[in-house]
């Protein structure tokens, strides 16, 4: 987020751990990322939470992301057309 601040770009920060995203919003983010949800899930947190997820089933992965937002990779930066995972931070440059 420092990159956005340094370039004086306004942004809205959504704390999706505190305010979980809807299933439709997660699908929209996946589409903008151009990735299936399996690619932006924090597998280490899945293990810590002892979740059993069938990673072959995209809907099951998305449903777990809705129920356990902590397993979603963060930060994710989204604009009107595209999204990127902000790790490393230089990825943010792709959409600004």
C-alpha cells in the first residue's frame, strides 16, 4: 500500500477479515485476477485452521473463503478492470 501512498493514488482499504466478502465479490475478484480461487488462497492458514478443502472443486474453495476470510491471500489490489495480489508490492505497479 506504500506504493499507492507514494504515488498519491487514492484507494479504499477493505478489511475482509473483519468484513467478509460475498461469494459474488470473490468470483469477481477471481475474474479480475485471471486466476482460479485455488491460486489466491493461503494454504498455510488452511492448515492452521485444520480445514479440509477439496481444491479440485472451485465452488468449495470459494465457500471456504467466504466462511474463513483469513485464508484469502492479502493484500489484493483491485481497480475497475483488473486485480493483482500485492505480494511482492511491485505487483501493484501492473494496475496503476
